[in-house]
């Protein structure tokens, strides 16, 4: 058992340099990989971990197969280290925005399946804000964006699914709203498919969104409900590419009704039907921080207006 007096003594002299080495090994699961990440030798990492454990008076890791995993005390230390380094990163960002002439980046992660016109509509007002900043948009799959959010690389994720229950990322869901979907096809084909919609979809070429998207599962359920079986000719992550395939006659596709007019103005497509029972839901996933980026409120307000949230 640790001596309380010794613990108090140790905590007064806690070396955050040692804590960085511990944090790297805990995250990477390996002294070698942590050394590569920190651009030092494995011997340096091992020595720093040993010194840290001597300060504490107890080991912090256990070996599981080829990985080093934090033991029970290590897990407690890791949780505190997460808070310390995340707050440090947040402090650096906050201080940077106070410098005269400094551009504070607004880093937004965008799940691939989100319609690009919707992204434009919710981010466009950010350019008119009084506080100057550089907008950075990062498109990717949900899992990789969450990983970036967890290490403070992102200020927000615009997503078609909420933060999963039980995930270790310290973040909150902000529900943005929902929209029914509109089905489109190349203009010259619309008359054929408008007749007897949605049954006209049966065995017709269909362009599906990525199966990682929430809309994919919604469509599968709806097809079963209305007893139609389209012929899926492609699954496309990128929503803009989906529309390009659609306007060239490669198949039917659907997009949130909230951006229906934008789609029709940019692509040579026509509406063949609308379905409110397929509900695309949208979320902003925000990191838990002391201070949120000043552009976040602008995004939330624009989404509220676009999706008609009361």
C-alpha cells in the first residue's frame, strides 16, 4: 500500500515531462512506437518511465501479449493525463486567438455522406463573423474523425449519426435537426420514374450512399417496407460524386430534402419523389472544452435555419 505522505510528496514534484513519456507509451502500447513518435531512443523512453514509476512508488503498466497496457493505477493516471494535455492544447489555442492579427483556425470534420450543399449552407456564415479565423474542412469516415476530435485536431464534427454510447471520446452530441429525402434521376429519365413512384424503383439502377452512413440503413429498411428491390449499381462515399453519376444517367439517388433546390440548381437532375418517412438526422459533435470555438454558434444557428428546427 502506498504511503499517503509519500504520495503527497510525489505529487508536489510531479514532472510533466515524465508524464508525456507515460502518455505516449499508454497510447501506443509499445516503448518502441512511443520512441518513434517522440523521436528519441527506446532506452530514453524506458528510463523516463522507470523514473516516473519510482516517483510514484508503483508500476503503471502490465504486459498483455506484445502490448504494454496501463494497469489499474496506470488507467487512473491516463485519465488525468488526458485532461492535462487536452486542457494544455485548449489553452494554447485560446491564447493564440488573443494575439493581434493571429488567425485562429476553425477545424471542422465532415462525415463523407453529408451533402456538400448542406455543409456549405451551415458553414457559409462563418466567413462573416467579426472574429477572423481560417476555416479548415476535413472530410473522412466517422471513426477517423472521432479519433482526430479526441486529440483536439477538430473543433467540431458534422455527422449523420450521434456519438456512440460507451465511446471513450470526451465529446457531446448537439442535435441539428432532420430532413426527409428526395429521390432524383437524370432529367431525361424523370418521366419514366415519376410514374408509380416508389414502385418504379423496383429493379431500377440505384446509387447508394456508403454503407457506413446512417442513410444506407434507412434506405434498406424503407425498401423492405414498400416492397421494392432496386438494383444497386454503386455505393459511393462522396456525396458530390454520387450526384455526378446520377446526372449522367447511371442511376437514381437520394439527398436530404433540405437541399433539394440546391441540387437541382447545380445538377441536371429532376425529382421523381419525396419521402418523409426516411428521416436523415444530423448532429454536431463537439469536444468537451472550457471554451468552445466562437464559430460554433454560427454553425448551429445556420443548421437550425436550414433544417427548420423550432
